[in-house]
C-alpha cells in the first residue's frame, strides 16, 4: 500500500498524491478524528477536505465510521469502491476508537497486503499508523469520548509504519509547542520517530 503522510492538509506535494492514485479516482474521506467538534465546525472541515481533493481531480465522499460501528462487513464492502482513503487530523484517540469500533483497523491491514488502495492523510490521520500511540497524549486528550463511542482508550497504533510521527513540528500551528514535548518523550523512551513540519510530506509504502 502506498502512503502519503502529510503534516497539515495536502502538504507541498499534492501532485504526487494525485499521481499515486490509480484509475479509480474515488476518495473516501474519513473525518472521525473531529467527532468531538461541534457539527458546524466539523462540516466546515469536511468541505475543506472535499475542495482540496476535488482540486486534484479526485471524487471525494465522506465515509463516517460511526455508521459502521459493529458493522465491519458492510464497511469492508463500502471501502472496496475507493482508490484513496484520506484521513483528516483531529484527536488521534477519538480516531483510533472509531477505527476499532467499525473494524476499519483490521480492514486497512488487509488492504495493505493487497496493495489495491492508497492511504493518505495528515496529523492524527498519519500518527495513528505508528506501532503505539504512547506519547501522543501530550498533544491530544485521550479522555475525550464523543457520544456513542466506546470509552476504553486504545494505545495500540495500526503498525503500518515502524516509527512515530510528530506533525506540526516547529511550525506555525497551535500544537507545535506540545509537539516538542512529544518529541522529547520519543527520545527519552528511545522510540523511533520522524518529525514533519507543516507542508512536509512522507511518501512511503507498507506491506501490512
């Protein structure tokens, strides 16, 4: 599976993202990291992602993981229609809960082995791919539980990359100071990591 890992929004290589996606231009937009936001703010964020992806010649559509909690097979069938999964930032622990409750995490691991789809995203959408979410609590509150969500905190990342990612590193972003603490945590615990300044992108692959 090809990965497009951005610090903030499309980053500085949007043309590369468009090139990674094959003939299937349909993009599943996952916004569940924002489910703790008020609906107006969430809709504004969704429109930003739709506009950005449309500008690349893609055909975006939101896939709300909340609609698939406990309906894993339905989600797997739905995702088979897309050439790109685009996961927006927000609270990584909220996102991880949504991925687990909907079965998205296991579906993505299966898709990674088949290499039939591209995964892209930014901030929480890329942090969740690491082996572990420990250290990210210095930036995102793990105690935030939107209505209808399971309360248990999942500290396991998806493990599709072998290192943690620290987005918004030394950038003009409200979380940049907290990210410095996150990096210090990674170094203290000898956790492999990579930093991303806003605008920067990592292009890589995973075999699941």
